[in-house]
């Protein structure tokens, strides 16, 4: 199982990625050198949205779809579904 997730950064931008372990990954984004370069300069980040995918391929396809959304559409997605 994989999780597709959206984080809200301190500058109100949204960051989308996938992971096997969402709890570990959020900690890394907020505290570690293992967090993404994008989020390192925009800490703290908070989890705004997540959805499960059955495998890496499905997660990658969904991640790509979400990354192509404009900010308005991402905000609608975030507000339409709780974590």
C-alpha cells in the first residue's frame, strides 16, 4: 500500500508526493534532512489530504494527476475529503 498525500507548507503552498509510511514522512518533512528540498525552506508543514493506493504504479498515476491540478482545484480536493 502507498499513500498519496498533500502537505500545506508555511507559505500556504501545497506539496504532493507518495510514501509507504505517512507518519514517518511528515516527521522527516518537518525535522530532518530527509525531507524534500521544497519543504525544508517552508516548514512547518501539515498534512491536508491523503488517499491510499494499492501499489506504486497506481499511486504514481494519482500523484501525477494531482500535480497537474491548479491551486484552486487542489484546494477543492483538500476541502472535499478529510484525512
